């Protein structure tokens, strides 16, 4: 892929010209003088015009190009029931590879019963932030269970996974500090770093030696340094060398934070996450972050660590102090799922077996699966947003639901389909899916993509000539 190639393969220069043309487009003006009422309308219209945002214009360009190429929008499809290994969309059944329901626990009778009991006892909301009057016993039961699983002193649970990283990193670090993170780190960590005002320095994906070197260069003399990695990367399904990152953090007196959102229930013989996977003392990590929305089939995020850290966050983190407490049903559901994770470790083994089978068959068929370890996430890299969109559409027509990951979510050359495996998928479903995937991949690869025609169409499109 040549430098600067993006947006369905259009060059950066071509994309810039198209956006400039869109930016300069304006409504037709009449020759008559403007009346006061016209001025008032015009003034009102100037208050907010989303079309002025470059991101909005780029989205419109992508949608227009997809429509021209006959690629249907794969997003916001309505699922009519529980989206597990199978799902129903628009009345039709699909094998589903677009769910975080890793252990197949969503809809489990014990979890549903726990959520219903919590609603009967506490209602649907705690109706306040927890410091004020939103504290309920189920919150602390969940937090202590999570702390025990992570081998830490305490834990605090918040209403959203993304907002957990934003508010915690944004609060713990400041402009005299440094944040060193993997180049492919989750958006929530980047947003938290930006909020903090700290110096932010990425290192090449999974490269512990580079992180060590950058920490040595970026470590502030009079401030703090935070090293942040994920335990299981959600786009690629690969894992970091945790012991090497621990050593780098200790060598430079930095705090180490591990986002285990996609590792809990997936990595390690018990499914307890990255520390379990490497067989290390969880206390070597300063901050464990996780979410309740994947394996624990609920909603929210949490931070586990030392008690003094948790106490501090409960009193100072804006996303906790100024936000409503987790709904009782959500906390109870996560707690029940955690109990099942502990009592039924065979689910973790079955998940890993299914994912390993998918990885093996895909790799054997010549597909590019990147660095996935085959634990629960397997990407199939197409190298083109057009091919990814066409392939996802072809699979959907064959009864397989999988989401394409397109530019700008990833670089154009890294466009892909992302398969989430679950313990509920059968071997037969996986073998049939990979067979269809290989067949449709060959077909899509043989289809030409006339990028010049796409550019000409966009240049003449109504979205550029209002």
C-alpha cells in the first residue's frame, strides 16, 4: 500500500480535493434583497450546521461511495432477540460472530433471575450517584467479587466502560505527567490521556522494548508516568508480553495499567484474565481495568487495585462522583455471571477450543488473520475497505453476520472482518462458516474495483453540488 492511501483506496490528495469541493458548496442564492425575516432564518441556521464538520463530510463520502459500489450499510441492524451464537435479524436467522457474549451467558436463567430479583428489591435505578444516596449492597458485593478475582484489595464499578478509562486516566494524570501507551490502544484510553493534559507517547504495537526505551526518554523528572496496555486487543486478538511490560514499568518507576476488557472470561485456564494467562501475581499491576459488558453480560466498567487508590477514585473521579450508580439489575447480572465464570470453567475451555479451530481453519485456507492467538477474536484482514464491505455483505447473504471494520476506524490497508467467537458456537458452525468465508473471499478478490470511477462519481455527486 502506497503512503497516503486511504478512504476506499483514494489518495490523500484526491480525498482532500473532494472534501474541499464539498466544503465550498453552498445553497443556491436568489437575487432578491434579503428581508429581516430572511436574516433571522439565516442567523438561526448558522447556530449549528453538522455538514461543516470534516468528519461528517467524510462519513457522507464513504456512504456515497458504498452506495455507488452496491455495498449495503452493515451497521445498526436490529436484532430481534438474544444475540448469541445465533441471532434473528429482520425475521431471518444468522450465525452470529458480532457479539461480546464470549461465554454464552447472556440470557442464562440464573443471571436473568438475579437481575429480576434486584429490580423487585431496588427498582430499575438507584436514582442518585453512589456518594449521595445511590449506594446499594449489590454494588459492594460485585466490587469485592471482582477484587477477589483480580487478586487486589478493592474495586470500584462505574456505569460505563469507555467512561471508566476516560475519567480515571483524566483524573490521575496531569500536564506535568507522561502517558506511554500501545499505538493500538483503545479509544477510551486515548480520550482519557487527552483529558488529562499529560504528554502522550505511543509505542509500536506490543513492543515492550520500545515502551521501555520511550519511558526512559519521556519519564518526567517531577511528575508521574503511566504505562498502559490492553490484556487482549479487541481489533487483533493478540496479547502483550505482560512480564516484559511489568519489568519496563518497574525499571522507570512508572505505574502500569492493564485494560482487561476483552481478557476476562477469555484468557487463562480459569478465564481470570491476563495475569491468569501468564501465571503472575496480579499485584504486579498497579491498575486493572475491566468492563461488565463482555463476558459478564451486563453494562459498566471497573477499576481494581489497592484500597487507597479505590478510595481516592470514589471521592475524586468525576465519572463516579457525578454520575448515577450502576442500575441494580446490571450489578446483579454481572455478579451472577461472575459466579458462573468461577463455577463453570469448562466454558472458557470450550470458547478457546472454538476460537483456535476457527483460527486454524482460516490460516490453513490462506486468510490473513494477523497476530491473533485464537482465544476469542480472529480478524480476517482484507487490506481494502471495499473488499471488507463486499465480503461482509456476501457472508450476510449466506446467513453469517460479521461486522466489517473499515477506514477510518483502522488504516485502509488494515480493513478487515472481525470475528468474535463464543463458547456457544458449535464446531459445525465454525467449519461451515470458514468454508463459506474462503469461497466468498475468492469471489470478492476477483471483483475489480474501479477507484477512478468512484472518484468521478463522488465528484459529480449531489452531496458535493447542493
